C-alpha cells in the first residue's frame, strides 16, 4: 500500500484533457515537500515529467502541467495523444519516514 | 549527456546476497549536490524507493529495507554499488539506478538507468 494514493486508471479520447490526482498527508505533500511526476511508457524506464510541483524539464511538452494544493497534487495532460498512453507516478518526500515515497501509479488509456 | 547503466546477476537464489553496479556517465559523483539512488519495480507493480548516496557519502535508506541494504560509491570508477542481503522471491523486480541533484523534500529523480530485471528463485 503506497503512501501516496493515485487512481489505478484514467482514460480519455484524443484531444481531450485528463487529470491524475495524487493524495498524500501532512507529513509529505502537506509538509511542503515537492511533488514530482514520472511517465513510464510500456517496457521502458520512468522519465521525469514534472518536478518542484509545477516545473517541466527541458523537452517535456507544455501539454503536461502540475499543480499542488494542501495535501494533494495533480498532473494535467491536455490535447491527449496516443503516445501519452503510459503509467504515471507521483513522488514526494515523507518527513515522518525520512524517505522518498511514490504513488501506486495510474494507467492512462487513450481511447 | 547524463546516463546510468545497471549491471549484475539476472538470477539469484533465496537467502543469497544481491550485488548490483551502476556505472555513471556524463557526471561525477564527487560533484557537490549530486546523488545516485536505487528504485525497484516488481513485475506489474509500482515503483519502490530503496535508497541513495550523495557526493559527500551521506546515505539514506528506505526504513522498511535499511537492515538489508548497503549503498557504496567508487568515485574513481564512477560507480555506485547496491548490496541487498537475504534475498527472497518477493524481491524479484526490475532494479533502477537514478540521478538526483536535489535533497530531501525537494528531491526529484532527473535521470534513470534502463533497469535490470533480477529474479529470485531456487
């Protein structure tokens, strides 16, 4: 059972907007720990999509955006494309555990 | 260009010790602020943080696994080594090494290795 909670799956049609939630607690996201998001394409290693809650590394399309509010965070993907079909993971730091923590992952299906 | 590559056995027996090596390229682990961590992912399951080592030898481990883990670095070889004792079939997973340039609450994993699948079976 993951410290950060994500929905197991989300789906959307091409061109639509989808959001993936990541719910934590007062010892991680709510404690001002930064949230990062990763995209894992089938058979590949994860790739950093968002860091510091809202920042995109160079090369990540601006269709991907992150937000954070109190003890939760969200990843939004606009203009959904077939190649966005992947697993998405949130990650933060838990001050009670003194450890990096991950969400359970969300499988995005593009209909 | 920062790259990391894991190497080691693909099959280990229960109770044995696993040793994986991460070879770094494009950066030095002697650079201030740099860390190399290990994450694993059982087949079809979520990512799990194992631990990391920083440029200054500061080491951080997952609380649930720290009694079984050791992470060391060899700066001259630009390598980081993960050792996990008393392996069990539930430890079957793809093991990733990864690069970070942030600490604690601001940590993000900027680059990932390709991963190596380790199966624990007799």
